[in-house]
C-alpha cells in the first residue's frame, strides 16, 4: 500500500493543529512527548500526522483546482513547484523573520503563486538552507488572495512530499507516478532509444487517430475498441496492460492529426477539461498520446492530477516520436515518397 510521507522545512504548528482537529493533535503531542526532545520532535510528528490525514482533509492539488475553475479564497490546497525563496532581513524582529516565495504555475495560462511566511517557524536550524534560492518543494497553504494572473497562499507546510510503499522491501523506494513506454510489458520489443528521423515525424502526422488507437489496442491485446463519440471520458479503456511486472487498468486519450502541432493545455478542450475527464475514469494508469510534441505544461498538469492526495494514480505520456517508434515496429508508419534528384 502506498502512503504519503512529509518532511517539514517550515511548519506552522497552530494552523496544522487547526487542520488536524483536537483528537489528531492530542495523538501527535503524546507521541512527541515520548521523544528525548519533545519540542524539537513536535514539527516532525505533526507533519507525519498531517500526511496521514491529507486524503480525508480534502486538500486538492492547486493545478487541478485552477484547471477545474474551482479555486476560491479560504481553500487549503497543495502544490509541488519550483519556488524562489527570499529573506527580507531588514524587517527582522524578535521571533519574526519574514520570507517570501514565488513560482509560476502553467495551467493553460501562466499564474504566479506567491506568499510570505515567518522563517522563525522552520522545523530545524538545518532547514533554513532548504528555503533559500530556487527549490522544488511541496507546499500546503490557504488561498488568501486570488486573481486571474496570481494566487496568494498562506503556507501551513513547506517541505518534501514522498510516496512510500510499505509492501516493498526495506530501503526500496515506491514506484514513481510517471510510467514510461519502456515500462510497458507489451512494448518490450520496441527500442525507444532508436533514432527517429524528421521524415518519420512527418509520417506520423499522416496516420489517422483511429488507426493509432486500434494499433495500440492490438498490441495490448484489448479486443474491445469503442467508437468515438462526443461525451467520452477516454478513447480506450483496458485492464490488460502490464507495467513494471504487474497488471493495471488503463484509460487512454488519443490526439491525432486533427491537432498537428505541439500540444499545450489549451489543446485539451476548454480549460483543459479533457485531462479532468480522463482522470475521472476508474483506472490505475492514465495515458495521454499525441502525434507531435507534448509541452512540459501538459506533462506538469498530468503530474499534478496523478499526485492528487485524494486519489493518487500513475500516468504515461506518449509523444509523436514514441508513437512513431511503436507504429514503425508494427509496419504502420507510412514511407515518405522519395524526392526526385535535383
């Protein structure tokens, strides 16, 4: 079973205890009291209790809230981004060390994520170096101000979020959320490191989406291929996929030559709602395939949905190059016509 673990750099004890409620707070304080240094242990024990409570507290991913247009002041959200931290030492006072942070969330349109916190509340003296400069961290905070271009958060927790599988041997790490095509058992005969020529990329754009879908279904051994219709949440659903040595259910979203260019979030329906619909499928693995490049903003959105603490899942990205390699292995990649000599 996979669970979430939180390692705190900054933790606002009063706000965390308010989120946890009286019973969980008392349990955490009792565990901290049994440590050799209860005061130093309390932030870490509270972080562990918060990690256990995340799913029941309904703390959703910021990117998902933005994409669903379900973000409002007063909500508590979580986000993992590359933040820039700055200390304002000129305003230091006893017990008060002001610091600020900023990051950019790309959910179709860039949105700045900003906020301030009291660096005197860091979990330990060694954490100060982890909240300086550019750092990728997980932040839980309350929305205090909101506009179309910016969201301001009052942080409750800043630190590291990890996914731990208790069924794995001691010392082994939990499987990452992103699954790569080379992880798929049915793709084991395909060389995803092989060169991919520009002409082959152009050839992929000439393969109809339905042909690609049926080719993937045949590789997976999925005999039931639904016809496209306007209200579908995915284009293909199968429980016959094998990834990392185990069988998984998977829902697939295919984007073919109808969008023959690099995919951004805007290419995925109004407000990127095709991603939202895909993640409503009862599947363990959600797959996005495209006939061209897939931009990092789309990968980031898939990653944010997959890491939603309320329902974490796996995801996979198959861009035009990997699609071409798969089609090439099946003999389905059209051969570019030879150019006449000059």
